[in-house]
């Protein structure tokens, strides 16, 4: 075979390999192939969005950035792509093409299912990787030197955040990983639940990736309840009470009054500031905090302060963190409540604050909500009748 013929065949193979990639990815990733179609270099370029706080305007604003990562040191993580009819379109039009794209570029594809079977339309790669337990996932990422995780699946507001190998748990276990959420590859029960989760992630260094080639019209099976008091409780449950107040440099007269009332009633409470928790002037670690709640035989745990759409959800001592301990680590913990009128919000350019708060209050994982007057008045009554039941 002549040298010219060999060069022509090589060129044809190169074009075929590039066509395979672009037909899956539908964009022009800069990938080079050997004469056998095997990738020699795997840059994965993309744009992403984070949120940064603008102190002058007192609001979070979106910051657009672009980067390229090594696909061989990256993984696409599929969280709970369940057998639900409303997920079919998402799976067929977005998740499956993303699976092909990441696979052909040399990235890992990790299936992280729980409870329900995979969607029947989901592409399952030969020799696929599937993890549910944290230890298996962490070992795999270390062995394969995975530095970048791209999340897709369902539900953005629930499972993708708080499953064992979801974003919050992964960030807690490994702060050096680069974490991203692919906008076109995730779904929620309601549009606002997805948007609220995205806002939370953007504020906590999780990039939101947009691949225009996979744009599609999302369908949502439920509607958000926008009545912020629709599920507000009108009385407290029996049992001992503990209150966690999230404070910062901001001053709020009503929150300060609430704290004084807790002191007067001799109610146990802690203060969280800058992700550090203090109880009666002593700093406690998260394990110490959990033991304290247990030792006090706490039945009802109330959260108030700054901010519901960040620290109260996303911190070592927040609702999401303790939910994970209770559900996955089987730690007995009290029932969480949000003090509705004293749970303050951070403003963001990309979402209406009232809609965001209603979404968290009415659709957040397990937490009930109550007004501060109801809580204080009922604690006073309980204190008079039993003397000890809420201390």
C-alpha cells in the first residue's frame, strides 16, 4: 500500500472519529484521535455560571465563566433517573446524548440509583459503573484521579442535592473536587424547585453548565404552592424544644427580641455564625452538636435567622446536613421546623425572593414551618403547665 493511500485512509478515519463525537455532542470540542479512533487528548470545553454577592447592591449576581477540563479526569454522575413518564423526554433528548458525549470523550459515566429502577429509556453503557454507597464512590474517584463531576438526574431540589453521592454530600467529603450541574440534564417536580436548587448551588461554588445543543422544553408534573403560609403550623408538638439561630453582621430587631424570649423561657438554643456553632458560649463541632440534641432529648428543632436560602439549608448545622445524618447514617434526630417570619432570605438577580421562599417553605425536604408568635406563646403555655417539657 502506498504512503499516499495510507495517508488518505488515516484522514478518513480521523474524519469519521470526529464526526462520531460531533454527532453525539453537537458542538466542536477540540479532540484529536489516533489512526484507530482512540482519543489522544480530551479537552472538554464549556461555559458555566456561579453567583457572587454584590455588597454595594446587597444582592447575588450571576458571573459567567468558561473553562476546559480533562475529560479523562471527569465523570458524569446520574442521580435517580427513575422510571417516571415525565422523565422520558429528559432522558431521551438530554441525558442519553450526554452519556454518549462523555463516554466518547473518555470520561467516566457513573450511575447512582436508589429506591426505584432506572428509566426504561436510559442508555446503560456496557460494563457500566454503579455506586450507591459513599465509600465505593470515594475509592473509585481516588483510584481514577477524577477531579470534575458533572451531575444530571432527578430531583434537583432533593436527590441531586442530598443523596449519599449527591452534590452536598460530595462537597462535604471532598472540597477539592470541581462540581457542576448540567442544566439541561436535570429535572424537578416543579419549575421553581429546580430554579431554587440552582440558586443554592450557584452560591456555593457549584457551576451551572449550559450545553445549548441539548436545549429542550421541560415539563413539570406538579405546580409550586406560592402561599407562604399554606402549611404553617398553628401549634407546637409536645416534647423538648431546641432552637438554632443563624446570625451574621446584619441586625434584626425581631430576631433579637426572639432570642431574649428564649432566654427568659430558659429554652435551649445555639447560635451559628460563619459556619461555627456556639452553645452557651462554647463552640461545638457537628458531632458534638448532634450529641447535644440527643442528650437533651430534643423532639422539635427550630431554625431561624440568616439565611434560609443559604446557610439554614447549606451548612454543617443546617437542615440539609442533619437530614442526611438522619436518613443515611440512621442518626436519631428531632423534627425540623423553620420559623417562617424569622427565616430571612438573600436576594438574587435570577429569582424572585418571595417565590424562592415559598418553594423552600412548602416543598423543602421534611421541614415544617411555624410563626415565631405561635412558637413563643405555646412555649409559655407549656412552661406554665409542665415546667420542664420544653427545656
